[in-house]
């Protein structure tokens, strides 16, 4: 199948069957593991470990009722998160969904501020107004986690249009799940993005389940990347458990956006070890299936590669674990000790306005 | 003062703001060479080009969503939704994104997007093209909702909307586009949250917005011929709502009718009536009355459609029934 106009690239070793089945593949980008990139590679490894430990701590704090509401974790998806964010430039914008703690942290948002937001504290990224689903950091150009499936895709198209309008070299990434690709906003957004030649990377994190429904139960097109052909958009499918594969594929999509002003639909096939949220025990999946994917764990796999080429040793691994543990412990302590928002601020931020204007708009 | 149509007033506002601020751009269905379904944007494509007058596919959710996204990164989009009936497929973007983004992200970003759209009935367009949904948006904290009734307000409020840092639902009315009124020659802005006394009177207050202001004025003329002086209050803005202006009027007249082109139950008129009785209960000499469109899907057939709509005669009859016996003939 040839997709025009941009030549699609499809990781040939990753068929739908193998992706869903999760069999390990030879890594694309093995030649990338060279000593001159050691600092970058170790940083990525550390970021994956940070996401894992941060999310495990969040889950624990949820069970201790320090965190309320919903809590959707990135555990299992670390390679997709770090590989995709790693391919972006500081000036680029990211719109995500409600499973976004990892994206925010890798984008540079302080783990303290993210954890404090989960705790509902005044020191959180969104000053306690958002919670787990609504992390935001304008400085890091992380333009938010959104709670409505597919709802943030049109925002990315508009931001992408604005980049061209403003003659900016920044691009926009839109992160969403496989379930989003069945909603109208997805189709309107892809259509408009290609029609207007907007510099947007649509990253579908296909973790094979939309809440309790498997991809095959939700759509006849289980290879999500193929949906791009309806809009003549470049597309690619990549093994989302392989950090380097995700990084390379995202780099191609980002280059296409930055240089050619063209969008891409990038599908990263991955797996969440936990349920959809903390309230979901995941009974719709077999223990064997989960175990199968755990054997392809992105952190273990990447660590093995780094060790095999001599870029890290066991002592180095332990050092990173320890450092991350300190960061996460510090984030939890910071969140716990931070104050809740003052009740007098209940009506703050409804509108962007001066004090005089607020007199008029009231509550 | 120049006499121009409501349509021309809107076009002047768009042109002036686009000339003043390069971050202002328009997007919508057939707004470019076609000039818009109701010709509001006619001529702007020739003046400003395809990047600033941007035609879109028929994708209301993407139109509104793209406007929000562009606003978040520094532009001032003015999105046109051809009629308010089509906005329902974009309501998720307006309510879950535009209205929430400032608040739920702790005030880190503003969403200066304007969504222009006409509502209103009376053109035999049937059940799916004759609706009034301003209440859906006036209900939502985080939005601003304005409904100008005159060409002067249309121009001054659209300019204010474009300069506002918040999402604004700028709700026009199909039947107002061809109406004519005086508009100042010099630059001016009309602030939000300030109602207008459209006509002074001592006997009864008629509160209205959008096209119903004209209907209320017609009713006031008829009442005047019978010696009844009605005061007409044009709300102009539904959110933020200026309740003090109509409340002061009611304290003076002691009677009020709230007129709306929307359905009566749970509508704008219900909110106004409830708030007025909170503000002026001790002054009221009669229950606050409401005159609205019949609670039915709008029928096509002309006599049925006409019977469903609020007319001046209904307001007159309602007013006379509320007034003391000396006013009744």
C-alpha cells in the first residue's frame, strides 16, 4: 500500500499481529547507541525511570486518598512518552489528553508541581484547579491535559495554523489514544490539518484499549495509521515499546512538519500495564496478555541495550534509580507539605481580566 | 452619524479591527470569496487575502477548536458559524475547552476567540434552522455572551469582543442584518455588561435582548397610543449580565415583562425574571410576566410559524392585563 503524497514509512517488522501480540523485534536505530550520544541516551533512560517511579508513587498516594478524582497512569508507555517528547524542540507546543503526567515531566515541567497538582495544592501546575487530567505549563509550552476524548485535536490544528501565520518555526504535537480515532473531532482535525498544511504531529498512543474495549472491538481499522489515508496524510506505525524507534519516527514527522509544513499521523503501539484509571482493575485482559507485554518492558529493554553496548553498567543503573527515587520522594513531600488553595481564590481565573473588569463579570 | 445596516456595521467592525491588529483573522464556512452566507464578510477577502479570511470545510467542531487553539498561542480569531443551529456539533469545544481553559489551568493562558453566529426565527426555515440558543452559552461561566440589537451596538460590541481576552459568543440575529440605524463616524467601543434604556417610560418595564428589543419597541409604540408609557430595557449582554439597569427600571414602574425569542421554560427570560424578583421584590405590583416563542419545534407553514413567535400584540395584551383597571379599555 502506497500512501501519497509523503512517502509513508511503516516499521516493516511490526505487523498488526506482532504489535498486538507484542513479540519482540530487532530494534530499529541500534546504530544510534554510540558513545557520543551517551549523555542523551542516559538522560532518556532516566526520564523513563522517572515516569515509572512517579506514576507508582502517584498510584500509592491515590490509595492513601492523597489524590482524588481520576488517575490515569503512563506505566508501560514510557518509551512512547520519552521517545516522542525527545524529538521535539523547546519552542514546540504539546497538547495531550488525560494520561499526561509523563509527557509534562519529560517536557520539563517540575515533578514537584505535577505531584502538587495531583494533590490539589496551590503549588500545582494549575494551582489546584485542574488535577491529574489538566496539567499545564505555559513556560514549557505544554498546553494541557484534556479530559474529553479527542477534544484537544482541533486545538492543535489551530495552534499549527498559527505557527504558519506567525512565520514561526515551532511545530505542534497532539497526543491522544486509540479510542480518540473513532470520534468526529479526530476526523475533522486530520482533514483540516492536511487541507491547510499545518505543522502538526498527531501522535496516537495506541495502547490497544479504549477503557475496557479492545481496538478490534472499536474500529474495523485496527492499524490506526491507515486512517490517515482518508485525508491523504503521511502516516507511520512504530513499536511504542522501543524508545529509539519512537524517537526516530517522531523526528521524521517533526521534520516533515517543520520543513515541509505537513502533518503526520504517527501511531505508537504500546501497552498500559494498569487499568484505564485507578478505578479499573483491567479484568477484560488476561493475565497472560499483561505478562506478555511486561516481558517487553521498555525500561528493561532499553537498559539491556545500553548495558550491552557498554554505555552503562549496573552501578550506573543503581545510581539513576537512586537519583530518581530522591526526585520522586521530594515531589511527594513537596506536594504533601504545600498548602491547599485559599478559599478566597475560588472565583479566580474564570476570566482573563483586570481587577476592574472582574467587577463587571463577577462570578 | 451615518445610517447603515446591522450587516454593514459588523463588516466595518471586522475591517477596522483587522486593520488595527494583524493578529486578527477570520475563519468560517464560505466567508472568503463567497462573502459569508449572510454576506457579513463580503469584500474582506479581497482586502486582506486568504490567510486572514480563511475558508474552512463544513467542520464546526474543528472551526471553533482551531480558533481556540490559535487564540491560545497569540492570535485573535473571529470564527463564523453560519447559523447557531450548526453550533451544537461544536458545543464541546465551546463549553469544555473555551470556557474552561483559563480556569482549569490556573489562569496561565487566555482564549481571546470570538465566535460570531446568527440565531432567530421567522423565515420559514423550519425546525432545524430557526432556533435560539444564546441561553446554552449564557449558562456557562468562562464565556461572555453578547446579543446586540442595533447597528451601533453591533459595531461597538464586535470591536470590544475582538479586543477582549476571553471567549466571546457574539450572537447576531437573521432578522436584524437588514435593519438600519445610526452609527457614529468616529471610532468607539461599547462595553460589555451595561444594559441600555432603549425607551423611557413610567408604567411598565419591558426587558428584551437581540431582535426582541425591536419587537418590544413596537409594542411600546402601540401602548403609548393607549396612554401607557412602557420603558424598554435592552440587555445587550447576557454574560456578564447587568441586572441593575432593569432592576432600577422595575423599582420605578413596579411591573415587568421579559420578552425572549427563546423558549420560555428554563430560558433567558426565566433567569431575568428570577433575578429581578430577587432585586426588586418589594416594589413589584404584579408577578413578572414572560412572553416567549411557543414551546414547540418551529413549524414551516407561515401562519403556524407566526403564531409561535412573540409579537408586539402579545406584549401589548400581556401589559394591559398586568396594569391597573384604569389602563384597560
